[in-house]
């Protein structure tokens, strides 16, 4: 029996483990390329400081990477352990990018990370740089394939339902790969990773500059982060807008919820800058709107309307009623007792209503006996298709706000880098340092909007979350969730301890004698500042 | 494009290849992890042991992840049913694997002996528990797993975690742990010298002998178990539907495939012969040959289980006709073809650059090396 308790616990466990995993992923994605840039500087100039930078930031990269690997395996296991019906129902499509991710990306990344750490004495400079690049390429390719898989969950293209195998089957692989939703998500997500890593390097370099130590090392690191970060922040905003555009076609519900658009407004719709969305009354209080902007971002036209929540829900009511017919016909087709003649008769309504099958399945949360379905029940199931607006609305706005703050930070950091005066701008260095946790916040908010906004579906319009879970007992879920939370809290404590320890030690931890207290004072000394 | 039945057969072989790849590659670093607290008695010795696999364990672990992904893509029903049914066993594997990345990377970053010793035992758990559970899982496959499907192919598992730990399954678990630990011992001989080498050699010989005894005992035992036989079969070319067949239980039927094609006895023969050869080569101080022998031995042992079960992958004890086979638990014709293409492109590349990585890092890890690389080595 799939109780709401079981479904909620399964969701909570997935959310906890996925969001935890994503504490480590963005830094891996971005820092890998920052290492490539630093090492390329070393290969081109032959200056030791760039090699030291690659090794020191590489050490922090390794501490982070270990937990990325640890928590990543959980994600692969969990589709099978906790989402067994999902795995059966869409494994034909969803499994492929996951397997290709292993073959094409994980092997590359994980084989070369070993050589990155241990190959310094055994490889020529050029070869080692190639190794670092392949490691970065591997980690970014893995993001590509997992976002292709995730993009398909948001926008299930290239596949059809088969009643014989009782699952979705792949018919067009390239449609899945070049799914615009997936591609926009990929570039937005990796850019977010680049921003995260840039803030990380910028913040820790600022710490050294404020402390007045390892100045040459910190200055060069700061510059690399400022330039890379500025490019990434531009990209994350432009491509975030791109995913806003694609979301209108494939996921109108998500867009309506994150913008608090309760009804369809005449085009071009206004953008709500501020409001208190009220999920009970289904309206916004104290809304502050900017005319035209939403219509322009969402549709890139002045005449196209963006559907609001009430209209979407009304549409979904019809689709649920139609889907209920498909579900009933499918039960006859799947029955081991039904006669061939009965099956032939059921085939006709099934084919006619097949497109709404997923919507019909939404009713399973309330009843398995579809002869009992009432208009009230259909209305209830249709209400379920709208995620709660207030958390979507605010998460999205906070993420966007942070995005623009990164743009400003990196814009100024780059400007003062070019003017070579950032060392004296203690306000900028402090800002960078105190901003250290914010890119993680922005990343998690982004995932929250994307995945919470997809509810009540695991596969949008195809498979309700309620049906996707494994047939486990809530007791098992309490046990495993407790285990994950316990393990992860412990591991996070250990990771943070090492990360802070080595960040504080700075490049002196390489033991070369060139840095820290044992090093000769380097030129242009800034005044140490208390922070 | 290949016909559906051929592709299904190829994928049965390919999943086998990936599993064998996993035990050869990740198996040797798991074996090294299991042996770590015993062959390394001092901190520098333990660092020698860890650094023999330091640059490679991460890439090796991808064999495991890719095998999981390939089962997801090629046999989604097996992935769904096995992972959710063996819920606590899978979590035990997962949680023991947690110790590996952090154990390897964090252990030597702090010099406190308690810190290091804690992670050493973590690496031991991460090395010993997964092979044990995989063996136990195979032991349960041969006895049937208590699950059934409803009309919509939702699986329900009706067993418990503790029921998995029955005598036959524990024997298989012991076999799997012993052969993987022996494999780790052989690898360690290749990459170390002095006392570590000698201890690794003794361990490799002991565990190879133990694996041999367990394998033979398991072979005798399996004749007493009820095997699953398909009585009414759907065409292997048909669209996969695990509910379309009927299955009967016949004592000793797991040996039917060997009886019908006696050449297949060569597979368990390889297992026995290569385990013995691995023992002998370790005795003769020939670590290279010993490592190859233990790789072949594991191929033989896993192959034996696969051939015995064929075409079954996941037999059901409570509703035998729900049992999953290589014909009816598979992905669509299109997906199998696509994934075969992807494997043919990427697998040779992986083998190529993995070999290069091993070549770059070749040679013995010595105490001297640890002294010189105190800050950068694991």
C-alpha cells in the first residue's frame, strides 16, 4: 500500500541526499576548470607560483571531491532502492544517460584525478595539463548526462508508452539529448558551478589579502577567480533567462507557480517584483508589478499569453477525466483474466485517451476503483497539479537576486583587478569573503525551484510521484533516512574541518617553504586587517 | 540492426563482462582495503599499502557505478526489483562504500594516530563488506528471492534482511570475500616489497585456498537446491513480459545447462584451476602471473553462477513464474542497440586510458617513497 507517509518519506530522503550531494558538485565543476586555467598559466610561463596555485587549490578540490563521490553513489543507488516503480516505468529511457554518464564521464574524471594528484613527478608539464583538462572535461560531461536525464523528467520527449511492457520506451534518442530543456539546464547548472568555484577562490584569496600573507599567491588567485567568475556570472544570468524561456513551453505550471501568476493576463504580462502569494486565497497580496517584462522574458513576444494557474488547473481537470478512461481501459488490457474480445474493445478508448494516461494516474492517490471517481475527486487531483506558490515564488526571487549580486561582485572584482587596485579595496575583499556561502544557497534554491516545481510528477505529465516509489514500509524509510542524516552530518563535519584547516594553512600546507611564516616577505605589502 | 534475441543475449554477456571488470579492477583495491590493517602494522607500512591503489581506486570504483548504470539501462526491472527488494543489503553496501573516498583522501591529511587508525578500519569496512554482500546476494539468487509482481509490474518483496543471511548465502559471501581478498593480496605483491610483500603473499595464498574450498563446497551444495525451469516459455524475441511464462522448481536443475552443453563445465573448471594456479604462483613468488590467475579465477566463479542461472537473472521463490530472465526483464530493442553502440565506443577508450594510468604509476611503492612524499601521498 502506497501511503502518503511512505511517499513523503521517500521524497524527503531523495531531497536530503540530492541537496547534500549538490553541496559538493558545483565546486567540483568549476574548480576543475580553474585548476586548468592556473596550470595552463604554469605551462605557458613556467612560473612556480602557478604550479603552487594548482596544487594548493587542487588539495581543497580533493577534499571536496571525496564527498562528491561518496554522496554521488547514493544517487545512483536510490532510483532502484526507493523509486523502483519509477525505475521500471522509465528505465528504458532514463537508464541510458545514466549508463553513458558512467562510461563517458565518470571513468574519465575518476581515472585522471588519480594522475592529477600523483602524476606530478611522472608526467611532463604538457601531459599533466592534459590530465587536468581531461579530469575537468569528465566532471562537466557527467553534468551533461545527468542533466539530460533530469531534463527528460521535466520535459519527457522522444518516448512512447507501451501497454505490453507497461512502461515508457525510447523512440528518439537525439530528441532526448538535444531536448532544449536539458540543454538550457546543463549550461545554467555548470555556469552556476563556475560561479560557485570562483566565489570560493575569490573569498579565500581575499582572506589571505586581508590577513596580509602569501600576497603574490593570493593576488594571482584573486585575478583568475575574478575573470573566470565574471564570465560565469554573465553566463549564469543569460542562460537562466534561457531556461526561463524553455520552461514556458514545457512546464507552464512551474512558471506560473514561481511567478505567482494566478490567472492568465493579457499579453505582454507584467513581472511581479514583490508580492505575498497566498496559497489559500489564491491571489497575491501587496503585489508590485513591472508591466510587460514577464511576457517578454517568458515568450519573447508582445502578443503571446502566458497561462495562469486557474487556467492550467481547469485544463488539467479535463485531462484527468480523459486520462481516467485510459487507466480503466489499460486495466482491461493488462488483466490476465479478461477475454481477447474484451481487450480488443478496451483498445479503442485506450488509444483515444492514451495521451492523458499520466493525468489519469493522478487519481490513484485517492482510489484504485475508477468507477468511484467523482467530479470532486477529479477537482481534488487537479488542485494537486499546482505546487505551492509561495515557496516557489520566494526561492526563485532569492536565487535571481543572488545571481545579480554575483554579477556585481565579479564585475567590481574584475574592474579593480584590471586597475590593479583591488588590494587596497578592503570593502571588496570583505564582501568577497562574507559572500563565501551564498553560491551554495543559490544552487540549492535553483534545484528546489526545478524539482519542487515539478510536483506532483516525477516525470512531468507521465508518471505521478505517488506511484513512483518502491513498495517499502515507512519503518524502513525512517531507518534509512536516519542513517543518511547521521552519516552525512558526520561526514560534513569532517569535511568542513579539513577544508577550514587547509584554507587557513594556505599554500604553506604544500610544505615547500615558500609560503606562510617561513617564507620571505613578498613585495607590496598590504596592511593586515582584522576580520 | 541485430535482432532482439541476439541483443538480449549480448547484454547478458556484457553485464557479465562489466561485473567481471568490476571485481578485477575495484576488487583488487577492495582486497587491499580488507588486508590493510593486517599487512600494514606501522603507519608508514599502511601508507605503502594505501598508495599502491591511491591513484587508481577512484577510477576502479567507476566499474561498479557503470555496472549499476548498465543494469539500470539494460535490465530496468532487475535494477528496480533487486535494489528495492534487497533494501537494507544495498544500503549496507552503500554505507560501507562511504568510507572509501574519505578514507583514502582524508586519512593522511592529519597525523593524529587515532584519526589515521579510524580511517584504516573504515577502509577495511569499505573493502570487506561489499564483496561479502555481493556474494550473499548471489547465494540468494540461486535459492530464489521472495518477490512477486502485480498486473502493472509493481514488485513487492516479502522477505526480510535477516533471511538473506542463510547458510548457503553466507558460504557464497565467504567465497566472494575470499577471492577478492586474495586478488588484493596478489596485487599488493606486485606493488610492494619487504615485509608488506611477505604478509601480502601469505594472505593471498590463504584466501585463494579458502576460496577454492568454498567454491567446491558451493558446487556440491547447489545440486541439492531447487533450480528454476521454464515450462511454458514466451519467444526470446517477444516483447519482454515477465508474467508471460510459467516456471517449475526442480531439484538440481541449476546444473541443467552444464548437462546439456558439457563444454560449459570448462567455466567452473577455469574457476578451480585458476584459483589453484593463483595459490601456486604466489607460493613461487610470481606476483604477475598470480594476479592474472586470480582475475581468471573470478571470471570462472562469476561465470559459473551466471551459466547456472541462465536464462534467469532474478528467480522468485514465492511466485516462480514472476522470476526475471535475460529474455523478459530487458529494455526495448532500440535501447539495447543504442547502449551496445555506446559501450562499443567508450569501453575500449576506458581500457586504453586506464592502462596508460597504470603504466604511468607503475613500480613498487616503497617506504622511501612515503618519506619523500609525506605531504602529497595518501
